[in-house]
C-alpha cells in the first residue's frame, strides 16, 4: 500500500514529537511517553504510556520508512510495535479472539477509572500493525492487526469497544463493561476510517459488514449531534443533551466537517455531505461582532465571541452592556444562540432587538432570570442586518461573559467543503469566503452553496496558479451534483484565473479541477 493509504499523521516521527513539544518524549527504549500536567502544576508531569499516541508515532514512522527506507524510521516503528505487542491484553468471547490495550489512568472528564479501552485507540493500533506488516512483511504484525481490529466486532459488555443496535454499530472512544455509551463522534469516525483502510488492505466479509453497520449507526445518530450552532462532541451525560459537550470552531467542529466529507466520499451518501455543509456553516458564520465595552479588550474583547470555546470569551463588568452582530446584509432572522463561560457570568436579564440600518432597532424579546449557560431564543421571522443583545445583569459574577453567539437565519451562510485530503483545521474551505482565501490542492473539488454570500456567489477566483481544467456543476440538491448534470467545463490559462459560476442552475455548486499549477501562495476566493 502507498504511504498515504493509512490513517494517522502524515508527518515524520520527529515532526510528530515537535508538534506537541512539552507533551511527548521517548523513553530509553525509544517508546513514546506522554507528559500529563495538572493545570495548577506546571513544573512536574505525570508520565504515561498512551496506546493511541504510541500508535500514531508508529504510523508516522511506518510512513517515513515506506517513503525513504530509513533505518531510523524502521527502528522507531519496531520500538512502538514491540511495546504494543507486550502490553496487549488477550481476550476471547466464544470463538472470537481479540486483543485490547487497556488505559492505566483515569479519563477525568468522564470519571472513567482504569482499566478502560477505546475503539479510537484500537483502530489506530490496528492500523499501525497493518502498516508495519505491509511494509516489513512481519507475520506477527499481521496477526496483531487482525486481532486488534477484532475488538471492534465485540460489544462493550463483552470487553470490546462497540455498541450494537438494530443493524447498527457505534465505536466507543471510551469503553468499559460497566460504563454507559457516550458516543464521541470524532472517535467513532476515526475508528471507521481505520477499519476501512484495513478492509482495503485485507478484504474480509465480516469486517465489511461491520463497516456497513457503522455507516448505518452514523446515519441514525448524526442528527442528534447538531446543536443548531455547533456540533456536539459527545453524548455525555447520556439522556442529558443540555449538557453534552460542544465542539468548538477551529477545533473538533472542523474535524467533524473533514470526517463527514470523507465519509461522503467513501459511501457516496449525500446525507453526510449535508451535515458536513451544515457544520461548515457554523464554522464560518461570516459576520462582525462589536460590543459597547470589554473588561480587557486585548484578552477578552469582542473578537473572543467566536465559538472557539475553551478559554476564549468576552467579558464586561459594566451594566448595561451591549453586543451587536452585523450580518453584512439584510437576512430573514429567526433566533439567536448564546454560550457563556460560567454559570455565574451567564447573562441573566437581557433584551434582544433587530435593525436594518443599525440606527433604529425593533425590540423582539425581553428575557428575565436566565440561568442557562447555553440558551437559544427564537422569534417570528424578522428581516435584519443587525442583531443587538442588551445585557442588564449576570448571575452574580458582576462580570458577564460570552464565548459565542450565533444568529439563526433562513439563508445558509458560509457553507463550503472540499475533498477531505485538502482540508485541515487551519485550512478550512470557509476561508474561500474571505479576502485571504483557501489554499487549494493541484487537483480536487469544492462544494458550496451559491447563497453563501449576500446576493449570491458569482465567481471563483484562483490566485497564484495557472493552467488546469475546471468543471462546474450546479444543482438544487447534493445528489444532483453527483450526477454531474449540466456540467460546464473551462480551461484555466491565466493568473489569476476567474471562473464564472453559471446563474440559475441551483443553490449547490461543485467546482472540480485538475492540473492546476499550485504554489505556496495560491488561493481560491469566492466572490460576488
């Protein structure tokens, strides 16, 4: 198989270490160790062997070995796989033999004490063994790959990592016999990607059926991961969606977009494309936020109302205080979602109003005694360019905070996805709607909605690249894009290359290209 066939890092082992400097080291045997530090203790660290990270390091080494044949890469690969072989726990359920790799430390967020196992980790470890077997011919690695992936065939009740339903399967990133299913989305999708690469390497009917069930499981539950303004990270605590973890912008929400686009590419099911586009809209809302003041404009200014989450938040200790969202044009609005930083700093009493010109505001809602850190307030559809939030008080902190706001509009803005291999957290296709642009590959495709900018998109401009063949297709549905109905073909021979988008063919647009002469400064920009 090619070096890029396998999931996992597409970088060298050294780059993998350097990308997380201060988090990773290697022990005397060359095995990766992870340094966990308590937030209150920055000087000392707890050293742990994390099976998933060791597998990632092994995959990076295997990839380098395939590309270069370097002895140092082979040595690194064998060191990781030897450790994994020595720390596997062999299990048997009926006639099913499998290997699992228990974690020896607590997952504090979930209060999950050891030993626990992970479908995410099993897929990465199985991939590391499969890559090792393919590149070295070592049969012990091949056996280990099969038995490691076999844990995905076993339910969590039997010591495996999968929750089975009626013709469905969900790979649990955090699993133990007595632990509930918490359905971490990115972990499940990563396990699916690993399983698919394994099946392509070693075709097997039972594993292929398992993958089919995992596709069904994803389709059945994907809607429940849509918070309406971000994607959910997990379903924890079970049956309490108001507390499910959120996936921040420029982070796990981006990763979900990439993973769902990849699933669309593999399955051809446009349902996954629809949700990739929906989550992409949350990633690039395309509006400007201003405030009447900030406690610290440099560290907690209005730019921190960005849905990145974590420690990014705006704060202000003067009441009343206001937040204004400029949508850039007039849209049909019907609600707003707010995410605060803490319970005490959550907006308690506030007013919501809208305006077309930014001068005359029409009051819509008067909210009192709010205690929810996440709150969505709806209203009858109202045309607006500006949405204003006037905050009168918080819940006792005397310094109100917001991590993000999201204005709900009838029009779907900023939604774009691209061929999965061309997307990364730092290079999402939503950048194509900005003047900075998105870095395209030499060959690939981009799907977006024509209505993703006020007034509609009229052209795609490719900067810093020349030559190449470009195809354009538009449809009212994603399925129509797949059918390549009414495709227009152009030849790009200028720099910059302007690609007009035909009018009236539908809101979903596919731009596909091959043979572009791409340089380090090449960008693709979508414009009116």
